[in-house]
C-alpha cells in the first residue's frame, strides 16, 4: 500500500506526539502541520519536509492548494489534536478539502453537533474517525469477550476510579473551562464512559453525587451493570503520594469485586487505532455518540443524594 499523506492540527499539544508516532509507525507521510504555538521541534523526529503554519487560515489555504494540485500530493487524512471545542470546526475543514479525519476524543462536546458531521460525511463521501483506544487494549478485549459469554447470568457490580493529578495550570487553561473542554466528565472521562458502554451496554439511568472543579462522581445504570464512578484531578485523592513526573495517575476498574488489570499496554494504542482506521475498521461518529450523549447528560444533571451505593472515595465530600 502506498503511503498516505497526513496533516495534523494542534501539533504543539499534549496528545500530538502519539499521533505523530502513529502516522510514522504506520508507514505514512506527514506533509503539513499547524498550531498557534511554535514550540514544535518534535516535527524533526518525523518529517523534515512538512510545512508548518501558525495561522489556521494559511494552513487551510495550503491544504486547498494541495487539493487542486497533482494527485500524489493531495491530502488523505487530517489528524486533529486541538482543544475539544474546536474539533468540529477542524473536522469541517478536513472534509471541505477532501480528506478523511482522525480526531482525538471527544469528537464534539455537544451531541447535536454530531448530526451535522454525519450530513457532511454523506455530502463529501469522506469519513470521520476518532480515537477510542481502550477498545483496542488486549486485556479489555479479553474482558469484553468474557462478559459477552456470561450474558444472562445477572447484572454486574462495577466500580471505576480515575485520578490524574493536575497542577494549577489545568484550571487556567482551556481544559478548566467547561464550555471549551466539556468539563471533567468529557475531558478526562470520555474514554472511560465509552469503555463502560462498550462492555456493559446502553445507559438506562444516571445520578451525579459530586461535581466540583476537581472532582465528579456518580452512579450509572447500564443494561448489564450498576456502576459507581469517580474522576478527579486532585492529587490529594491519589492512594499514594504524588511523585512529580512519575506517579501521578491512578486508574482502577473492579467488576464484581475483582480488579481488572490494564495498567500496562498503553504505549502503542494510538498506533493500533490508526492501523484499524487505515484498514477500514476505525471508530466512527456512531461509535462515539453514546459516550458523548452520556457525558453531556452528566454535565447537565444536578447533583443529588445517592439513591443507592455511591463511590467509596467521595463519601461525605458532596
């Protein structure tokens, strides 16, 4: 297969290195990149010849020039690593210049914006894909197979905990503004909510027991499980002392009291998603929709007292 031409927007951001590595490791070619910030020396690891732009308008013009140029130079994919609230605008840019899309999660903050993207897919004949990397984690694939084999034997009791320590910068940046990031449930929780729905079925009910700038917690009733969940960016919630640059994250999922071990195997998940996408097996708009709908619902649900068991980490903190 001939290499595909990729461009990337948001190349100076936190998650962009995973996309750059995935483009390289799947044997493809980076031809253009954009970011308003110019600390992008990482490009020299992957593409000396890539054109770089700090203005999205000039980047757009360059991609349009490629579209009208020789076939071998045309853009095939745009990778999107920009802040969440810009994703759908940059998806539209890609579709307009005839490129397929690989967009970081969440595709959009508000679920109704997915409908317009579906219409644009149909109009342009291009495809929008997203990064739902937990679905390609070997341990979680094995867990899903086990759960599917056990369907009909009763509901599962699930407890999800995700704590990732963040400093004061987090709330000053776009990530701390709910209208730009979607809030904690969307920004740090979206891939876990996607995982829960993928494992245990559709959402039947939800409660929010705690919602402050650093923490959000609640309960989900899914088709095949009751889930107590908690997300935090406060290092004081870690079950161990935070160590700068080393131990700053804790993730845990228990199913019927049994810990699901998936701490290893994260290094190349973006590359695996790229491989699947390039092979026509990527995760599209409808794959992403249920978790986006749920995250929006959680963001707009008032805090209430638990009607049943709540997450043990946040008992008494509401």
